[in-house]
């Protein structure tokens, strides 16, 4: 999978991996854990629509077609290995 034209695991200029915002990383972590948009919304106390927008942004930034590919990319890059 392509990673939006950037290098594979280099942090973006703002210090966030793959150019993702801190909130997008939170959402990606939940996606990686197999949670639905509704479950993510409840966990992060945001609307389901906001989660949907974040997921769309994540997919675009990672250059992937779906949630499964996004989760696979996160696993491959070990983005959440240090988190419980």
C-alpha cells in the first residue's frame, strides 16, 4: 500500500506519524482494534459523523481503500505496539 506519497514510517513535519493528527491517531487505534464508528464515537465522546470524517481523512492520508488496509498499515508500521 502506498502511504500518501511520503516515506513509509517517517513522522510528518508536525511530529505525528504519517501526517495524521493526534485525533486521527486515536481513531486509527480504535479502527485497528476492530471498533465500529458508533463504538469509536462513544469511546472518544464525539459524534458518529465526526468519526466518519476522521476515518475518511485517515484512509486518504494512508493511501488505502478501506478500514482493513488502514489497520494492516498501522500494524505493519507498529504504530500502537507500545500502547496497552
